C-alpha cells in the first residue's frame, strides 16, 4: 500500500492526523497534510483507509 496526498487539494481539516497520527501530520506553514510514512505496515491498512475516507477534500488516496 502506498499513500498519495494532494497538498494542493488539502484544506487542512486534520481528520487524517486525528485518525492516524503516526502516519499523518500537518504542515506548520499552512496546515496541509504531511505524510510521515507513505508505505505504512500492513497492520495499519484499515486505519489508513479510514483516514482516506474521512478526508473532506479528497486529498488522500491509496494505491494497493
């Protein structure tokens, strides 16, 4: 699994960070998503998929 983030689309809601802080963070400059681990371990897959679903701007996606 590989996480893709479109920082141009991100609105800085922070749902990803609240859902999975070990994988996502927010930029100090503008609050947009920062992916800390683009290829997280398989055991985090359900939480990653949940974070992608919760993203209100659709800035996150996952490639299997």
